[in-house]
């Protein structure tokens, strides 16, 4: 029987830990289950929280991007980085309990290229 991360982790304590990590380092974090549901987050950028995850079209891209990263972790990778379908770069690290991959720790929302601003202004698709 597959374990559910929500049954194994005290997210009140995790949230305090992730918020402290964000305040100390400036790194954005999140824990997502393998279905792409956000269980905990800290320091997310306004472009993500106030636009991408609210607008139905871009929110669907977020969910798809999150599950693509989850699938990469299923192949045993120690970490994986990925440019999401909305143009931000995320990094995922698997959370494994008793040899079972149950979730992923994300950090990211990086912009690796200056020209990404042109992408948002133009409305064009990013080519991967």
C-alpha cells in the first residue's frame, strides 16, 4: 500500500522550517505530492502566486510542469531541474521514506535568462 505524505509528515512543523529557510537564504521552497498538489510552500514569487497559479490556463501549465518533475524523480534521479511551461526554472529533489518515493521538495522559480522578460511581453511560447 502506498503511503500518503500527508499521513507521515507534520506540516505545521515543516511550514515553520521552510519559512525559516526562506527567510535565511532567500530560496523559495515547496513540497508537492506525486500528483502535483502543493502541500507546503515558502517565499513563492508573486508572478507564480498572483498570476500563474490563479489564471486557469497558466495554472494548468503549473500542474503539468509539477507532475513532469515528479515523473523524473520516479526514475531514480537524485534531483532534476526543469523549465516549467510558464518559463520559470524549478528544481525537484525526491522525498523518500522507507525506500518509498512519496513526494518532492521543490526549490526554484529561477529566471536563468534575461530574455525571458521578452517572452512575457510578447505572449509567445518558449521553445524547449
